[in-house]
C-alpha cells in the first residue's frame, strides 16, 4: 500500500474537477488547456504502468497539434514509437474520468487486469510543444510518473515525431539511432546529404524552400537542424514563432482546409513552399502560378511522389540485374536470385483514407499499378494497415504520413548494399533505397523527415514543384462541418465511405451524388470535434460545393 501513498498525496495537487469527463480520442486527449492538469498527472501514472507492463520506455507527448493555442492535449507512445494500443486507450479514459476518491481503485483495477508486476522499474520520456500551457502540464505528467516511482527523461521542447523517434531508439538499444535531438538531426541530415549527392548541378533556386512553421515547435527545430544540412537545403522560415500566434492563419491545417497560402509569408510566383502543423507531424506543399492561382500538394500528392520514386528504384534494381544474368557466370546467377527478390517480391502499397482525392487513387491503381488500401481516418489505422506490406506508404490527405519498410524488406536491401559484386547502376539504386530508409521516420508521420524526403526525391528526379503537381489533377472538392444534436447517430462502414445509420441517409447521399459527374461524397462523425464532417468531390468546383451543401442538408 505504501507505494500508492505518494500517488494519493500528489494527486490532490492535480485535482479532477467533479463531473468533468473526457475521452481518449483519435489523437489522445484534447481540449482547452484549463481542463487538463489532472489528465496529465494521470497519464503520467498510466505511462508508468504501461512501462512496467511492457518492460520498455514509454513516451508522453503534451501537444494539441493544429488546434488553437489555448487548447492542449496528451498522447501516449508505445515502445516501438507507435500509438498506444486500443485497450490502453480505454484505460486512459477510465483513469481520466475517475473521481478523485476512486482514483486509486481504478489504478489498482488496471494493475490487476493487466497483471502488472509493480516491482518492475519504469521509464517514461516526456516532451512538449510550444504552447504557454505546455510547461506546467508536462510538469504534471512528470509528477505522475515520479509518484509511482518511475524514472523520467524530460526532453522539453520537441516535435511529436522527435519524441516517437526517441522512444523507438531507446527500446531498440540504439539500432534505430541515438535517442537525442542531435542524434535525430545527424541521422536525417546524413541520409539527406547522401541522397542529394545523386542530384547534380542543383541551382540555389532549386535548393530554396519556403517553410511556414505554424509559429510552433517545427520552426524552432528547423532552425536547430539547418546547420546540419550544409546549405544543400536553403530554408526561408516564416511564422517561426517570433511574433505570431500558434496555428493562427497559418500551418498545414489552415492551408489544407482553406486551400490558400498562410499569412505572414511572401511567396513569389512558382516558388516551392510548405507548411508544418503545430507539432510538426503534418506537412503540405503549395505554390501559386502566374495567374495567381493557388496549387496545393497535399498528402495524396506526397504519397504519389514517394511511392512512384520507390517503385522506380525497385524496378531499376530488377532491370539492371536482369542484364547481369545475361552474362551467365555462376555468381551472376546468384546475384540475380537475390535481386530478383528485391525487384519482384517487395510489394509496395499505398494506404489512404476516404478523404483521398479520387484522382490520386485512380492514378496509383491504373497508371502506377500500385496496390491501394483504404482505412478509417486516424494515423493508427493507416499505420497498422501499412505494416501489412513490404513497403507501406501511408498518407492522410491532410499531410500526415510516412513509409514503413518491413524487417524482411530492410534486410534484403541491406544485404544488397553489402554485396560488393554489383554493377554501378544497381548499386546506386540500392544505396538510394538504403539512404531513403534512413531518412524516413518510420515511427509516425514527421513533417521534417517528410520534407527532406520530398526535397531529395525532387532533386534526384530533377523535378520542379510544378512537374510534381502535374502528375495528376485533383478533382475539385469541398469539406464542410455540420453541427447536429448528437453526431453519434451516424455510424459508418467501408472505411467511413458509407453511412449505415440513420436509416435513409446513405440512400439520400447516393441519389444526390448521381446528379453530378465524377462525383463522390460521404459523411462521418468527427473523432476530435463535436461535428459531422461532409466531404464531396465532383468534376467542377461549383459542383463539388453544391453537392457538399446538399449532402449537409441531408444530414440534419
Ligand atoms: C487527428 C488524427 C488525424 C486525423 C484527424 C481527424 C492522429 C495523430 N491525428 O488529428 O490523423 O486526420 O484526427 O480528425 O491520429 P476528425 O476525426 O475530427 O476529422
Ligand atoms: Zn499534428
């Protein structure tokens, strides 16, 4: 009992307002910062239990991502850097909503259910974004961990993906990299520099990139990382937090939803720009053309660029190997076998959500001949689906995503790199694959890592942002939110693309969609706000707008 004495005492310093209930949602707890002190303390407790249970280091990130500066939030990171499992999301909600006098009872209930050995040591990594409330809230997490006797490492200000990376590095004993911010910069910058060596004669203009830091942590971290990139990327940072408010009229979410450039950025015609969100786990690109038209390159375009590049590299390995087979020496035949596997047996798939633009899906399936799979919204769903493939490229249209390489795929690639008996073309392709793996943060979507991958791919392929944009043309689309008395009456199926309840809603949507050309529409209850989201796309912007409007009327 003595071990809970401190929890009992310290929890009084982080009291739960009576009657307040909150849910561990799609991306953890998220609400106005003033409601979160007790949640943070309790998440410190839960992370300690999770660490004892998994005998690994667990992460706790204090952030509310793209939400307004006044909000805050918290999410737990599992041992390999992935989101905490669904079962523990349930415990998080259970612990968060326990009234003050039943906190210990709920805590013991989890310990019993999970059969946790309380004598096991615990280690929790904690990070925070730049919100004014983050300092005291992350202190509450640290208090929670220490009151259960866990060890903490406070990383202070880091991006969400940096903390995911640290947790993974720690639990893989350095195999993934060194668990420091400097280790992160070194790993990524080395891979980036190796990749860009393959792009000759880049002009300063091609190296120049305008970055909107959303007045958040991403801007701060890009400043730290800049020297590591040795001018191979020349960043012009705006919304760097020196004056503006976090996520206010800027950042990836603003740009994606408003489909316009952020404030506080001077953009010349044709210039390549990107925006991070408030915790730097999302990124979108854009430019304006000579007619002043805004062009957005969202998560779908990013997935297409990266998967096309990876597929080409795998094909190059295969083709060059086929040639060496023609020489018919014994060793060549052996090499062919190894490479044949790399070229043929590695299946690339792209994982999208219902929000993926219809043109992107069509391009990937029909032109690129890449497998496409659709999951529910929320990174954890995409991440799990991507784990099913040798190479799983996943991106939400909103710009959150990464690439996962299976252990077997990584091993095959590493073996080929070591193989000294290879021709130059194949060696180049295999090395590019290896450096690309090192540049990607496989734990979670990462704006900094994604940005460097995109910049490297554009450089290697000699593409401008306009060339990239021209790969396919987005279908005009519109997103709307509708406020209803209870959004939970809407239940969906088929990766949220069809409504099962209320009765008649899907039939109504179907008949509205039929009125338009190349049209598609769906509705889903939001996992982060008390609204229903409506998505529509059609052959023209006018049609997409009016379909979205009509569907939102059907939702009432
Ligand atoms: C969260 C999710 C994001 C998803 C969004 C949908 C994570 C880390 N973030 O921000 O992936 O797109 O929720 O929000 O999972 P919605 O349910 O309100 O549309
Ligand atoms: Zn975010």
